[in-house]
C-alpha cells in the first residue's frame, strides 16, 4: 500500500512541477497520453481492476466516439445475455413440467411402488431437483448477476474515460488547500462531531430486525471460536472508538462463506466468515468494517426505512428468498446453504434496511476512509477489497457483495479524493502477522463448519443419491412407461 501512496504522491509532484513549467507540461502530456485508434483495446483494459485502470487511464486516450461505441455494444451484449437466460429459464421450466407429467404417468401404473417404479421415481426426482437448482442459479444470474456484472463494466469504462481529468482536478484542489471545503472535512474532530443525531433511537429497530431474522431462519449461526471472535471484535471495536458512533457496537461473526458484511440499525454489525477468508490484508478487512460502521453512524437505514416497518421488510425478504432459492417449497436460505455453503443474505435483504443507496454509499465510503485512517490503517483498504471481488469469476462469489455495495464511477473518484485530502501518516497498517494467522486458522476451521452446516437438519428435501451437479439425464436413464392398468 505504501507503494500506491508513493505513486499517488509522485503523480501530485509531477502535476505541481508541470504547473510551474509550460515546457515540461507539454513534454509530459506528449510522453504520457498515447492516442489509441483501435477501440477494441478498451475491452482488454476493462478486464483490469479499478486501481489498475486508474493507473493506466492517464497513459492512453480514446475518442468520445470510441467510448460511445463501446458503451452501446456493452448494452447490446447485456440485453443478449439476459434474453439467453430468459430462454434458458423457459426451457428448464418446460423440462420440469415434463417431469411432473412423467410422475403422473408413473402414478397411474400402480397404487404402490414396485422396486422398478421406485427406481424410476428416484431418477425423475433427481432430475427435477437438479433442474430446479439450475433454474434458481439462472434466475439469480438474470435478476442480479448480469446486471451487477455490467454495472461494474460501465463503471470501469467511465473510470477509464473520466479519471485523467478527475485526477488532475484532485491534484489542483490539494495544491490550492481546498481540503476544508468538503463535507465532513473536520477529521481532527472524529468522535466529537455529530454526523446524524439520535443514533440511540435505532437500537430498538436493530434488535427487532435481528430477532425476526433469526425467527425467519435468515440468520446463520455465529462462530464460537474464542480466538477468532476475539480478534474480529478487537478490530471492529478499535474502529468504532475511532469513529463517530455514539451507540455500543455489537459484533457477530457468522458461519457463512458468503463474502459480505452488513450493519443493521443501532450498531449491530454482522460479518460473514467468508469476508475474512477473502480479504488479503488486515487493512482490507478493516476497510469493510469501517464502511459498515459508517452506515450506522449516518443512520442510513433509518432514513430509508421511514415508510416501512422492520417486520414487513423481514417478511418480504423471507418470501423473496423462499421463492428465488427454493421455488417456494422449503425454508429460507436452504438452497444456498446446501449449494454454496452460505445463506445468500446479500441477495435478499432489503437495501432499505441496510441503508444502501448511491448517495449513502458515497457518504459511507468517505466516512469509512476517515475511520480506517483514524484507526491507523491504510485508507485504501476498502478500495483494494472492492477490486478483489470485482476480479472474481462467476456470479455466485461476487453478486451478493456488489448488490449491497454497488460499483459506480464516483465511488472510486470520491474515495481517491478523500484519501488525497487526508494527512499522510508516518506509518499506516497494511497487514499484520496476526491477521494472517487468524485467517489460516479460520481456513482450517471452515472445512469443519461447512460439514456441520450441510449435515444439520433442514426443510430442504435431500433426495437419496442425488448430488448437486449436472442437470443432464442420459436418454437411457429416462423411465419408460407402459399403459396404465385397467
């Protein structure tokens, strides 16, 4: 992280020096900005991370027409992918209906199952179960996965196009001493200022939300390992002490591989152990925690929940989850708990309850950067973690995180602006040996936790001999029916 901060300092130095010398300024522009005539080069750049793009953007230059062509092509590709997924869902639905017809014919053969009929029934059940699993995956991809994937791509395209000018503007603001002109610029007063009044009024709502989530089966079990939970609590409480939180912070580490964390109103912070496993440094882990605490500090959940009740939101989440994950047949969370080892909370929890909107995300980013910085961490940790998730393959691993932490261009720019305005510490924590040790211990523990989760009682019906996998049933395995007995 020191390398990146040094790179940022160097960029500012170059800009300041360039402002003093017109000759050097012209030479710098000529050597740095390369005009690229092939618009297809944009595609290769969009595979890079947000931080990598911010580093490359000042060195290349595309025309506005090339950017517009790329944007329209991406919109067309997104529509095509959605249409393909819709067709897949329809095809799977037709196969499931065929399975239902096959079961009906099977039931017409006899009042009781013979060994042969029982075997045929099991084949149909297995096929239908796998089809429903595939249909649930496809529906998640259509409704959440593809939109989020392209939202990331649009954000990267905008970063590539607009970051060079934004970077220069940030450098000019720093040079002119305009840091105090931004909102919440009084970082020296963190802990003594009021971001949102009456935080304590949210405690009751948070308690009610936690209780109802547990009653609805939405809440995974807490991890009880004393050493791991003590470490997580210590990191979170340290950030809380260096924030503007005015209520006690209640921290729970959940037994869920889902890469996410969420804060309920009133200081209730839930961290999935998948987040700790995915983070590559303590500053990244701390950055996410600081961001979530910021939602509580600014009372974002309260602001968005003014027209809804906790019970109605939790009930709606449970209903949506049951329909999306299990076709309405079984309890909430069972589908993802069995298929992927996590509950899928990030895919179904109300964004109102979590205080997630674009404006509130920007405010939580700014405050989170400040709180991480105040706690002694490299303030780029959250952006680094953002990049790690953005580069992951497939929908399942990143859809949950980006639904509750949407990617858009202004997030990167405003976070970078805030970091540039903060006083650079002589030393900042990027990683610790303790973080690596705790994460290694959790990796070993998570294997046992996964087994325990999959073996616990569930309303999700497990068909004997049916394992998650291909939905393809060989033609020879398809049951053959004879006419019903008179």
